[in-house]
C-alpha cells in the first residue's frame, strides 16, 4: 500500500505543469517529490523487514482508556473549525482564515491564553502564507490583506 501511494504521489508530482525558471529549484514539486520518495524508501525497508521474518511488536497501547467513550464534543468542534476555515479562506484570505484555524484548534484542545494564542496563530499563519506563496510558488488567497502582504 505504501509502495502504491509513493508511486501515485511521485507520478502526480512529476507530471505537474510547473515552470521551474519562475521560482528556481524549490517550487511546488519539492515537497511532493520528497514525500513520495520517503514513502518508497519506507515501503522498501518494511518489505525487507517482513521478508527477513520481522513481525513487529505487539501494541502495548497508548495512554488511552478504551473503556471511556470518545470525546465527540472536541471532534465536532475541530470539524467545525476546519470547515469554517475552508469556507472563509476565499473571502478572507489564507492569513485570516489560517489564523482562525490555528487559534480555534488551540482553543478547542484546551488552551485558554487569550493574550498569547491569537498572536501566535496570526504569526504562524503569516509565516505559512509567506513560505507557500513566495518561496514555494503555491499561490494562496490573500484576501483583503493582498495589498499589504
């Protein structure tokens, strides 16, 4: 399965229509090619391990109490935050929608630092927008901040 996924990712990445002279050697293909190659390497290593008789260790479990019910409230809130940011990304742009996504996720998972969390979320969102838009050549909607960024 990893082999198939690796081949699919590499095929998609290498058939992408990208002009490399526009952005230099690091562009929209870089991450998918790296991920696809990593998937192929892991698939090969796992195949060698299985052929040598490796079976892996039995799962000892995590710090999860399986007798407790799932936390559906948190799951629904995270789903709402994600869907909300997906809806808002076009009218508000990635920096604002991303900041709302990061802050909403932190809030949903229990952080209540109202003085710090929105600032960190805005900084992470702006850095992500800058990296994708300017360095990798993946255009993200800027929204009302397009002229400022």
